C-alpha cells in the first residue's frame, strides 16, 4: 500500500506529493501520541487533524473549520445513533431482555457453534441496517454472550462485526452500494443477488475463522458495560418474543424504507413518505427506545423511576466514545478538504490493471486516505463510470461489489468506526489494529477474491 502511495507521489506534482506525505505522517503522529505519550485519543486526533491540514497548506483557520465541520456532521448522524443505542442497550440489559436473548443463544448453541451463530446474527441484523446502528444494538448481546459463555470476547465479537461490516459494504440497500449502483448504472436486483453470494463466504472467512485466530493474538477482559445487579437478575424478565420484537423493530422499519426506495423510487404517495420517515435511522432507533420502554421496561417489571434511572445512567459512560468518534469524523473531513482523494484517483486512473482489480484498488486507496467508505465508493464509482459503460450488466454489478469491498479496507485512526469498536470492546489502539483493522482487510480481500472468481464463471 505504501509503495503504491509512493508511486502516486512520484508521478504527481510537488503539491500533490505534499498532500500524500502529510496524510501518512499525520496518521503516524496520531498513533504515536496515543501509544507513546498516552494522550487521550480525542486530544490526539484533534492535534493530528489540524496538523495535517496546516502541513497540506489548507490553512490554519480552514483546518480548524474543517475539523469542526466533520465533528459536527458525525455527531449529527452517528452521535445521535450512539446516544439512542446506549439508551436502548442499557434498557435491554437492565430489564433482563439481553439476558433472555443471551440465555437462548448460549443454550441453543454449543461452544464451537456459538461464533457461527453470532456471525449469522450480525449478518441478518446488518442486511438492512447501517453498521453503526447494528453495532450499538448488538453490543450488549456481544458482551453478555462473551461473559455468560466464558469464551474470549474477541472470539464472539469478530464474527458479529464481520457479519455487520460485510453486509454494509457489499449488499444494497446500504448507502455505499446504492451510490455505486446509481453511478455505474448497474442492475440493482442482480447486484443484490451477487452481493449476497460474495458476502456469505466473506463473513465465514473474516468472522468465525479469523475470529479464532484473532482471539489468540489479543486477549482482553469482557468490559463492565451492561452489567446487572442481583436484584435485577432475580426480577422477572421480558419474554423472548417481546425482546426480539424490540430488537428487530428498527430493522423492520429501515427494511420497509429500503423496499419502498427500490419498488417505488419515484412515488410521492403518503405511504412512501411515511415509510421514508419511519425508516430514517435516527427515527427508527428513537422509536425503538420508546417501544423498549414498554416491551422491555414494563415487560421486565420495571417501574417508571427504574426506567428513568436506566435511561439516564446510559449516557455518562459513552461521553468519551462520543468525543473520540466525533474527532475521528473531524480528521476525516480535514483529509477530504485537502483534496487527497482526488490526488490518489488522478494518479492511478490511467493504469493498465485489470478493471475489477483497479476498481477495488481505487476504493482502497481513497478509503485508507480519508477513512470514509462512502467517500471511497462515491469517488471510485465516478472514476470507473466511463469504463463500466463498456462492460456487460453482470460485470458492472461485479464492479459495484469490487468497489464496495475496497471501501472496507483497513479501518484505522481516521475512521470513526475504528474508535467506536475500540471503546466498546475496551481494546488498545494496537489491539484494535490487530483485530478490527485486520478483520476489515480480510473482508476486503476475501470480497475481492469472490468478485474475481465470479467474473471467471459468469
């Protein structure tokens, strides 16, 4: 990867080379501040982001403005989801609903089968749902399954995260694949079908198989999140059906919006408008919290003061997570505003590499540089659109999947998702690089291998 960036820099102007070098040094500085000087990630990301902007000649004031813009936009989307998700997760734990789900999963699965079960759960939840929402909904289940089963946390978490992430990058109706489908004029149904075919072996390899290896590399204790007291454990629990209904409610709402977008994309009917509103991620998860108050809180025998205390106590533990995730979004915005994505794209788009591999590589480079899977997908799709016009319908769909796989490669310190996973699981930066970041690389490379294999036979 660094060799490719260096080659891009060799063929670029001095200004372009400065952008690439600034980004590489900026990432290294952030990692050094966190791991060597032990600075809080929020402070380190802020220093690194502004420093990169200044080094790339974006301007001091402009760098700060870009950081603030990225922080604000991330908090306006992911931040609200994290807040609602924390409330829902704490209610799920305090009511005994999470214990009910965990007991069912652990009771129905042998220790050897449990990681595979969690991979399936992650994939099913991840099919219609944004990664961040799936993560905050499933994190209580991940932590409690690890605690109850006695298996290593990473052994349980990686398969679940792999299912969520693979679906996010490879299967419409997620935003990234939908953008690529539109930009490349691909067949949505064909892309969806091929995406599922590629995603299944990808989840298997990056989930249960890699999770077994990763748990040997990194051994971290199960976080103290979502713990319940003895009184709460002895209180009656909501039924499994009520708990499952509460968890799946936002999934169903967002799936309804996605189906309406596909079936009646141009419709302006009141029903379409209602589905669009209810399926908006923030609205869907907000409704899940309200429904959880009745299905989980009241269903678990909690009175109004207990429910209020549960919701209130859910927010202080995530304050640090919110600041770190927001700072990651700010760093990403600084990198985008410097124009580094355009530099990388221009440097390699005239390459003679095979077209599907080239599509993956363009997305990889932009993803690593900016930390945004969506930016990588949008940019790569724009670059490859003229090439896609000359391909068959099947290979255009495969190009969408190649771009989606590339957009997941190497989540690191400029990706808000990196910090979200790190803080929830309680890993260090290095441990998160060895588990979460490597898992994303495995998903990306395995997804590319699946795309190339399909391109040979269809």
